[in-house]
C-alpha cells in the first residue's frame, strides 16, 4: 500500500472509532458483559472470548495487551498502520471536533442492583443437586450467606460477590433450565474486583473459573472445607483474585484450579505470571482429570464426562522446538545461511541456524549441549496466552527480528558483552521463527502431545 500522510486529526479520529459499532458492521460477534462487550471469535485453536471492548478501547485479558482502535486493527486483523487508519476512517463520518472527549457528555454511572429474589430456591436446589451433583449442605451454606439465590423473573441461579463489609458488588446469573441455550450473564454495573467466594482462616486460596466449579470441588473434597478460602473468577480474569489477596493478608498458598482445556491452561500460566510479579511465590496448579471440576463430579456419579482438551497451540510449539536440528555454527557462513533460508521461506531452518548461532555467541564449551539448553529455554519461556497474533503479524515480527540480526552480524569483532547481545538477538529470532512455524502448522493435522506440569498437585490437600 502506498504511503498516505494522514494528519494528526485523522489519526486521532481513527483511533477513537467506536469499536463495538465498527465490529458489528464487520459481522463480528459481540456479547454484552456489564457495561462492556466481549468479542467472540474462533480460530484454529478454538473459541475465544478474552477480548473486552469498551468504546474505542479494548483489552485482551489472556495476552494482557490492549489500546485504541488502531492497535486493535493491527493486532487482531494483522494490518499495518496505513491499512488500519484507512479502514477505520472508512466508517468514520463525524468531524473530530464533534467527537473530542472534552465535549462528550459524561455517561452517568448506574448503581449496581441485584435481581429480585424469588420467594424460594426450589429450582436452584433441584438444578444444582440433580444436574450438577452439588451437595445440599454446600448450597445451603452459600444461600444462608446471601451469596447464592434464585431470581424471581427467570429462576436463574444468582452467584453474588460481596465487599469487605458484606455489601453485594457483583453478581453473575446461570440458567437452571436443562432445555435450550444455557444463559450465563454478569449483572450490569458489577464491580469486577469482587466475585463469588468464601474466605476462611488458613493460608490456602483455591481459585476457580466458575462458581459451579468451585461448588463441585468443595463437594468432592469437602472435609473441613470452611477453614480454607475459595474464589470463582467468572472466566480467567484475575482482578477479583488480586483484590482478595490484597484484602486478606493470611492468604499465602495459591492453588489455581482452572479448567483442563486451552482457556484454563492459558489462564493458569497468565495468572501465575502475574502473581509471581507481585511477589507471590507459593503457587500451585490443581488440574481436574476431565474438562472441569463439575465434569469430574459427574463422573463420580456415573455420568459420562466431557474429556480434557489438550492445548493445541502449546503442544505444537513444543513439538516444533523438539524437531529443531542442530547445525554446527560457522560464524563466517551464518549471515549467508540465514539470508538464503529467509529468501526461500524456510522458517524452521532459520530457527535452527539462529539457535545454533546463539549457542556459539554465548561462547559455551559444548555448542551442541548449549543448543539443547536453548531448546529447553524456549519451552520454559513460551507463553501461549501471549501468542495469539495473526499469521501476518508473526511474519512481520520475524522479518523485523531477522533484519535486526543481519545488521548485527555485520560486526567483525565483538567484546564479550557484544557477543552475548548477539546471542540474545539470535535466540529471539529463533523464538519468532518457531512461533511462525507453529502458526503455519495449524492448517496441518498434528499428533497430540502431553507434558507433565512440574507443579501439578495431587488431591491430598491436607483436609485431614
């Protein structure tokens, strides 16, 4: 596309396009979530709903990235800056002076209000006990606490999150009918710092994706369950977990009990990384045998459960790394080897040359062993939750890193520090290349790979 010299006004206008309206015009599927919208889409890795849209802003909770409309077009559709601005301006009709934030009337914030309670909980008890196999005494505990009730209008199960004073701040609804489409909604104006939970006195906090997972876990591993703490995230969003840890200083052992599927695996790794950054180091993963904890509970009661789902992208990345072959690095040939591989579109060969080159410039004694260590490092540092970009974006990333490496390789002499810097660039090129290989491989059938989690926990949780 030829260069278009957009004015500053046009750039601001493009970046402030209402994404909700824009995406609906493009035929994208959006679901309301409180005062925002969830973008629902499917790719080679399955169904995704981690991107939240609010006006011209967006945020991907899985990848922990976000921004304005221009960045969304670049990130989600793989467009360059010129394409993104032109596309957005194609649907923008209002002049900048009419949309400037300082002239926009402020939207009055509505108060959070719980749905009207039904006079009894007959349908909720029947649904949770007969269809979900939750124990009656567990249901009763939360009903008496006021954090679980049946709404009067639709007879949904309503799970309530309360603040430190016991005031309701958040609620989610779940339909109790077994016919038709399942309804899962977050009540309007909910404060996402709070969620359905129970807080005990020990150091243990068990974190779940959904309230029914939490109730299922308590039902299966009941013991003296009330002494521990539990929270449901309503997905894989960490805000309620972080707030709970801030408010309860006794919580030091964190057990992430997310689902045994792609979303749950990504959620576990992403939230674990966030918690480690905040100084929490006693973090474990407890994985259901089947897809989620309620499926495990169903299996215990003779029902056929939904099986666990492997993480296809993560498995394929691991497989690609394992298949990399070592080629002894000859530094005077490396530049030409990379150039030919790049011109021929040999992405995996670029990764092999780059990783071998990285081992060479690290100045290790055994370069072959160093190559193997770097393979392990690629596996350990890979985060599938942040590897969701489109093919075009990954190709641009690899091309950009390739050009950076080729400029660096022009040096004829290096200090030790410069040599390590070159090794780092080559390692990053290998990583970009493997990610592109992984994306390319999604169109081909792959053998499933299963790996052990180093910190998976057994079911012996010290309940006595």
